[in-house]
């Protein structure tokens, strides 16, 4: 007999079919079913497959030998574990409300995997059966490319939680993340990522310039340029806690070299720029006036004429601020990426804790915001640049990202006849989602928005070639609109 699912609701501790009852140890689904034609058999198959994910020990247990082999051979995992770990740590992952799952013992240079009860684990990564089912896919949908994405921010997934010692969960973030990636590979095969760019010539020229910044004082800033000086100017802004190396792939791309005169700069104390004369180690904090003032000062110092301002994440937010204050800044247009009028989410202080290795934790926290299909080499670059910044820079930049930027009631006043706006957001971003960006764009009269397929929170870096397809369209649009400006 075949069934069609008619109704689903929460019920105490029971999954019910017409003819059978299956006891469970946690709240589950109450399902009523009615006879249906054979062509509905797939519905039953899907539901039964979902039920199988309540017991990860049974579901993933057969992959233990294959996974152990991958763990033994993985150079990235070896780098994370050969770090003088003095005491073995046992962690696990399981379906919410269930103890049957996967266990991993981590020691100095040694990782051992097995299936079993996760009761004695120091911490357990927990998620609903349907969430684990989506994670263990060779083509995961956002935000299931990463447990961090499931754990979430703006799109927090109900049912996802970390049970046990949170300090160990944070300290071992690169280890458990890599093990889960390899576990997915062992279960369904590696995700087919796109190939990296194969550029052999670099066109960027870098220099230093002294700039007097209105809030931070005199600073020796590093900047780079490429492209055709006779073409429209565009200035790229890097994300929070990173630097301008994020844009090398874009600024060396033939389609952009022939289309624009491109500039990037590292914010004070970031990347290759020196700290400002007033900066105290560990005390960095960013805000709208300081950020907008820095952009305006760089535009003036470099003699850029009505440049397009483009950036992602924190830099996407400030691009909207620039559009509001376009005359003050001297900007001609903006292309905000991964941006919204306000970031309404709970903030944690893990990025500044003295008990957490920032060079390991910060890149791990943002790593899962990228598309799983982006080239591994480019995703590694994102990890590398986030691992290499000074203490407190990322946290201080987030002062702007989390509440320091508030465009509510302001973005509606952007005059797109004077400063055209074209917003772009990658669909794998679980921090600033396409829905949030689209909602902001709808409030700006004359603004354009486009969702970027197969890209995440760091589009310019994680997959420059794919990003340029969208960026070129945005540039062409705003350049034409700028010609109409009064």
C-alpha cells in the first residue's frame, strides 16, 4: 500500500502512520496518511529516509572505515591537530533528542572516529534529522553547506544547538568543521567545485600614501590599482577584519581591466596598511562617520573622479551609507554586495576572547559563509586573510556591522538620479541573506537588486570569475545611469 502525507504537526513523542506506531525518544512528527496511487510512492520513500536520519549511528556508521582513511590522509586536519594538544577530547554529532550518533576522539596529531552513543562526549553538535539530511548532500542548499550556517545568525535554524562544553566547541572549531566536511565526502562523495582562475600575469601596482583621516588621524595607507585610466573609476572596499587582497582576482580579470580603472585600499591597521597614529593595539572600533570619512579621504587623496564604490558585508553596508552621503564623499554610484539597511542579530564576543585563538577561530567562523561550489584554492585565500589580521581588528569592524550601521528610515532618501544603486547578494550567505538585501533595495527608489547564484558572503574572493559576470552587469548599469545624472 502507498501513502500520501496529508497533515504534519508536532506531537508528544510519536510518529504515527495509519497502520503502525513508532515510538521515539523526543518530540517528533505526527503524520496521518491515506491510501494513494503508486505514483506517490516517492513521498513515502522521502519520509522513511528522513526518519533514518534520527539515528546517525545507523545512517553514518557504515562510512566509519572510509572516513577514518580520509582523516588519516588529510593534510589540513593534520595541521589543525599537530598543535601540542595535551589531553584527548571526545566530541560527537547526533540528531536532536537522540544519543545514537558519531564520535570522534581528538589528540595531538591523532583523530579516531567511531559510531555509538554520544552521552560521554565533551560537546555534541545537534540538529534535527531533516537538517542533517540536507547537510549530507553532494549539492547542499544554503545554509546547509556548513554547521555554522545551520547554527546561523539571521537565518538561525530551529533545533540546532551545541550541547556540552562550549569552550571546547569554540577552541576546536577548525577540527570539527574539517571532520564534518570529510564525513560528508565519505557519505556522498566530494562536492563538485568550480575550477580556480588560471591567471599568469598580475596587473596590480601598489603604493603607500599618507592620508589625514577625520576620526583616526594621520595614517600610512596601502592601495593598489589596475585597469584602463580612461575608463570609469571604481574603488573596492574589503570586508570586516580582512584586506584588499580579496579583490586581486577581480582586478586582474580581463573583463574588468577593459571596463574600469580599479582601486583598492586596506583600512588602517588592516593588511598592509599601517595603524593610524591614534590606534592602540586591541582597541580598534569602526563606526559610520570614521568609515565614510576614510573613504572620502582616500578618494580625495588619490584624485578619483566620482568613482563607483563597491564592497561586501561591512563594506556593502557602508556603500549604502556612501549613497546617502554621496555628495560629501564624492562618489558617483555604489554597488553594495551582501548589504542591508540594518543587521538585526545577536552578537557574540568570541572574536575577542583571550581564551580563543583568533587566528584559528575567526577564519573558521566565516568559512562556512561561502558557497561549497567555489574553488577550494580561493576559499583557502579567504581563510588565510582572516587568519592573518591583528588582534581586535575583526571585532572592532563588527562594531560597525552590528548596529553601528543603521540605514532604517534613511535608505529611502537615497537619490539614485545622483548616485545610482545596484545591489548584489550571493545566495549562500547566511549572514546577510538575499531576502534582506532585496527588501532593502525595494525601499530605495530606482535601486536595482540581483541575487547571485552559487556565491556566498565573499563573492569577489571565493569565485572571482563567477562574481565578475554579475559585477560587470552592475557596472554597465550604473555607468549608464551616471551619464544621466544632473
